[in-house]
């Protein structure tokens, strides 16, 4: 069996190695390291793929979120609503810009921000909502965009985990995540669904005026050389990273369908167990081609992570067992953001985060990448089931026989 890894980027490189090697040589020969032709070509390719008017590359996904908020002109004290159950970057940039983060609970089945919780948290100071398409699953954009219109709010999509995913509207039409709100941010961190070989990110928007503002912000607030009209930052995607992304982008749909295939195989093996809840791939569209709760025809979930809930208090002991068997896994995320030291706030009531609190205790993510094969999946799921049934294969946790309680 191939070595088990949470993410396998070496295996993935094989098919694109020649393209990338020749691009790297060309970039080095021409010394066009910043803002070279590859950056512009990748930007244009991504605009076409997403069907969005403007892609503005930048240095990483966290910068992309920050710059999106700067571009919208959000002011200190403005309230920005986001999910309690996500990676900290989302809330970090809100706080960094001296905006007021307002964390809200997520939905039980999708782990995504709850529209009901958003509505309850809206005040006259609320200016924006930041839905995160968590683990690659599109958030409920019908409801979120309705709320935004009703309350005159901006929507900033955090698409760092969702690139290539589509949101399917109630009326049957669909649109790529990251192109629905006013502006969106993505990350090209190596392990993301479209990852480079270092740091990278981008901002997407269909608003040309906002795109113009943002293009200045990423470059020290310059719209004309050495004229600094606004306070900006330095945030660039370099040419080497753009070359990797340009080579990978034509394969993104294939990469995502390989992830979906692996997800189906995991779910096939783990469904219907009393201690396991497999990830849902709920969509608004009634899908005809749905197996194991995952649509075959719509890419509403691109499985950045394949995340189980382990019930009955068994998550931590299962994680220990997997560790003892050298089976990689991750707990994303172990602590709700409202409980993190940096983001605690007296406005929060722990009881209002029922789903996040529970998920923090129950989630476990399994290896998920484009190179997983059935043998590896059988090995991983076999160990999980064996452990939950009998306490494992080895002496680390001896199986309990009937009547031998101690
Ligand atoms: C990875 C990630 C980010 C940050 O991206 P970086 O490129 O690492 O800065 C932001 N939000 C979410 C949800 C992420 O998963």
C-alpha cells in the first residue's frame, strides 16, 4: 500500500512536472519574478474558469480577506458577522482592521454559517457577512444573499476551502462559489484544492470599481506610480507560484472529482454506523443523481476535508487509536472561535453556539487528496470500524469481552 498521508502533493506533481519545470526555468532565465506574464495569464485563466469579471492575485488567503474588507471601506466599529466554526484567519482580519467580529453558530448538517443565527445577530452596526464554504461545501447563499439585500449588507465569501465548488440555487441555476457575494477571498496554500508550492491567494469580484480600488490596495495604495491615494499593503502572487497554479487550474475539476470519489468510498464504508455521522452534501436542488448523499452531477461539495462526526464521546479515543496505527487524521477545529483567548467577548453566550460546541468535540477529518486509492480507503475505514466495534486491532486498547467489565 502507498504511504498514507493527510495530503499527497508529491504524487499529484507527477502529471504536471514537465510543465512546471519548464515554466520555472523560463521564469528564472527571464528573472520576471514579480508581476511576470504567468501572473497575468493565470489571472485571466481563473477569471474564465470562475466566470467572474475580476481576479486580483495576492500573497495569501488571509491577506485576500483583509484586502477585500479594506476595499469595501469598512470602518472601525462596523460589525462583521462570521461563523464560530472555521479557521481563525476569517475572524483575525476582522479584528485586525478594528472591525467588530460577531461570531454566530453553524448548521448541524453542513457545518456552515446558519442564516437564522445571522439574522438574530444583525444590529444597526452590522455592515457585512462573511460566509465560509467550510470543508469545500457551499454555504446557503440563497438565504445569505436574501438577508444581505434585506439589511443592506455586504457579503464577503471566504472561498479558501471551496474553489471549484458551485452553489445550486433553489431555482435550479448554479454559480461558482466565490462569485456570488460582493467580493470573495481564496487561498492557494499548498494543501488547498488549488494549491501552489508556497503561499498565494486571490480576491474575486464582479464589481469593476471595487476591483480597481483593490488593485491599488494590494500595491501600496498606488493607482499611479508613486502616488499613494489610500493606505495599502504589499501583497503579491509571485511568478513561480502563478506558473504552478496555471498548470494546475485545467486539472481542478478532475482533482475535485477525485476528492468526491474518495468521499463516496469513505461514506460507502462508514454509513449506517451508530457512532458515525458521515458528511452531508445537502443542496437546494433536487438532485436525481445522488448516491450516499453526495451529488454526482453538481459540485456543491468539493471535499477540501472529509470530516466525520464521532458520537458517544468516542472521538478522542479513536484519534488516539489512529495515531497509534500511524493513520493520519486531523481535528478541524478543536476549539470554537468564541472560546479562543484572542476572540472571547462578553457579548457571547456559550449556549448560543450549540452546534459548534458539539462539533468541536465530535469532528475528525480523514486523509483527503487527489491521490487516495481504494486500498488506502479500505485500510483507513477498516481500522475505524474495527476500533469502534472492538476497541482496535492491537493491545493498545484491548477489546472488551462480554462480562469482563473492569
Ligand atoms: C486557509 C484558509 C484561510 C487563509 O489562507 P492562507 O493562504 O493560509 O492565509 C482563510 N480562511 C479559511 C477558511 C482557510 O481555510
